[in-house]
């Protein structure tokens, strides 16, 4: 978990933030949102919302939204199976998670459908990566049955990592399975609000629609006191207005509606204000990532989250490029600096993402973590004291000398300068003589070495057996839910 003591980047004035806020409340009050779940509609109607049951349209009075959103906590802790791996969401923390959800895998020059073996590899790589805080489903296991593959992921995430776990694509059944596994880890369903170990993700069906599955997952996690990131995907010009300001109003309204519902289900339910805003290439309708407009929207979303006093999830190191290379590096660097220096507390897609989220790349995973290594050192700032200023060393070396073998250099070069294992610094002839290997090839060496170095974390045998038994029982066709006595 990185620490960002100062977040100087802003793109909106206080007056502009308030203008967008009021516009979002007006949108919810006058236009409303579709809620395609009867239980959610009933709850909102009971709380004072105007409901049209024939169209599933729910219009939310601004006072109702503001009062509900004010109950959301500013900070919360997401627990790891190893308590030392727990992370704080909010404040000056920046929590990182790898790519989540791609269907394809890139390994070297091969691009193929994701498999369970790939999923295991990425879980192990995430566990091994010092700078990644949350285990995530980096790639779909397309060789497993769609109805139960989330169970295999849960078991693997528990067994092969002891970091907090992220889950997504929740409907009622998947949410109940997640909560059942979490209760086995926490020592009982009643303990879940005190030691939340899973963070759920629900995505709004922009524009202005919450599907039944989204609402089922949202309400189940809120009831259990488990953290939720509520994230619209606004694609300016296609799924939201073409102007960034219009997209921000819509996105903000969608997030506020989700947060308000979660707080109505359980006051104080931990939530994360999710944003994943970008613009469309109007020649094709395809999303463009890492653009100036997209990063501006993300920074602005962080300022809006700050207005409501809830943690902000930014989109991560994203790119439209189907391959690692110059385009991916440029787009990811744009996201990196904009999001880190703004009000962002959680970055999913922090490592491995390619092709607009369709592909998880092993090599890109290593390359992205190299970017984070540099960012960590930048955020640490400069250390200035007598030893660091090296006046005695300069006196010894004198004018025209060399510091290469001075005792100060020998004592401090390891902690003062980080030599990247990926970047080539030698001249052409030395590089050519050493095989002319590309940065992508060196990245391939690194992630394979990480897998060799991976050590499976210890786990209580009873807990692992209980999770395995639950998964096997569910896969055999039994209903979700932990049996009484567990």
C-alpha cells in the first residue's frame, strides 16, 4: 500500500464541484434511474422515492440522496487472511489491485483465451508482488463452466494468497457464495461487518440503469457490511453525453444512487466511489484510454468523491493498445501521474491490462509493476541530512575527481539509486553482443522468475478444508449458504 501525503492535482474549483453536484441531484430528482429489482424499488419507495413500477423508474428527492450518502464512512479497513496484509481504504492510502476481468491472455507473442491455469498464475504473481494489495480475478477461466467458475476463483484466492480478495460480477447467487466463503474466513457470518475480507464490485449499466444482478449484489454485500465499489462505465459520446461535464453529471448521479441505496440497506455500509470514465473514438465508437479528457474526468471524479467524504476508485493503468509498446506506455503513464497525484484511494487495473480490458498480459504485468516501483520512490521524496548532502565526500574527491569508488558512494549506492532490471542502459554494441533482447523479453524473464520464487502462504487446515468443501458442495448442485454450525 502506497502512501500519498499530498494530492495537489485538481481540475475543478469548489464552485464547479458544487455546480456538478447540484446538477446530479436534479438529474436523480427529475429524470431518475431505472432499478430492475422489485426489492430495491420497494425499499426506495418506502424511503420516500417516487416510483413508477411499470417502467421501473425511480426518482430520488435530493434531500433523500444527500442524507443517505452522508452515512457512508470516510475510511474502512479491508482485511487480509494475514492481518499484516490488511489495507486501509481512504485517507492518504493508495491501494493497488491488478487487472480484473479480461477474457484473453497474452504471453510473449501468443494471445489465447484465459484458462484456470492462467488464473492461478496471476493469483500467485499478485501474491508475490510487494506493491499489489488485493488479489483479483485477473483473467476469466474460460475452460471452466460459467455458472461455477467464480467458486474455483474463490477457493484459489483463499488458498494461494493471504491478501484481501476482490470479487466482481455479482448476482444474488455469486454474492451469497462470496459471503459464505468470507464467513468461513472470518469465523462466522456475524463477524463479517467487523472484519470485512472481500470487496465487491458492481457496475452501473450506464446510462442511468441498475440491472437486477447489480442490485442483488449491491444489497447482499451492504447487508453483510462488506465493502462495495460502485462504478459506472461512462463512455462519453456513446453511454454518456459527449462533453466531459455532462458525463460527470451522469456518472456522479449514478454513483450517488448506488451509495444511497447501500446506506438505506445498512447505514454505515462501507462503499467506494467508483469512476471509470473515458471518451469514445467517434470514428468507431471504441473507447480511448489515457486521453487528456479521460484523465481530466477521473481527477474530477476524485474531487467529487472528496466532497462526499468517501474513498475514490480510479480506473488504473489502462490502455486501448492491443500490444505492449509505445502506445501502451504513453496511455498508462498519463493515467499513472494523473490518478496518483489526485484524490484516488484505490486503483484496480494497476498491472497487466491491455486492449481496453480484453487482455491480461504477463509481460505487461511486469512492466506496469516497474512503473509502480518508480512511482513509489518518487512519492517517498528526498531525504536531506548531513550524510545525504555528502559534504565530506565532496571534500575528499575535490575538483575534477570521481565519486565512483569513494566510500560514501560504496556505502549508499544501493539505497540511493535503483537500477531497473528491465530498462537497457548500455550502448548499442554491448546490447547487441548480449543478444539484443527487448524490454518485453526481459519482462518475460522477470514474471517467470517471480513464479519460481512464489511461496504458498500458510493457511489453517480447517479453514482451507471448509472452503474446499463448500466449493465442492456448491458445484455438486447444492444451494448457496454455509450450513448451520459452520
